[in-house]
């Protein structure tokens, strides 16, 4: 998993150096892996490990990552960029996960 994370991190660093992103949380990369590695982790866990807002896993002959910008707006609490930010009338600056956390504390 560390080797695969390194493949993603290298791609994110290229995007950062090009000025495409300033933070890895502005990304939703794709990781291509051999079929034997397809089920190592779900995409959501890869996003957490790689510190990105989204993630996709696809089949490839050898490990490879491709950059994609994360769609949506930045959550004011977790800073992830997600399409759902702004959907809540009560907490328009939060993603749904952060909205649930804030409401649980109320």
C-alpha cells in the first residue's frame, strides 16, 4: 500500500508543481492497479490514506496514477472539496459528514 500511495503522491506533486492544485484535498485522483491489488482497499479508504477529497481505483497492467481535480466546493470544517458542500440549508459551508458531526455535538 505504501508503494501505491507513493505513485499517487508523485502525481499529486506534479499537479502541485504545475500550479493546478495547492493542496492534495483539491484532488480526486485515479489509481490504476493490477487485478490482484484491486480489492486492497475501497476508494474511500484510499482517499483518506492519500489525503484527497475523492478517489477511484481502476485496473491497469502496472501501478499508475492520473490526476483529476475534485469537483465541488471546499468544506469549511474538513477542507475536503465535495459536490455536496452547500446542499444543507442549516450548514451550507459544510459537507454532509461534517454536518452530521456538528449536529451530533449540538
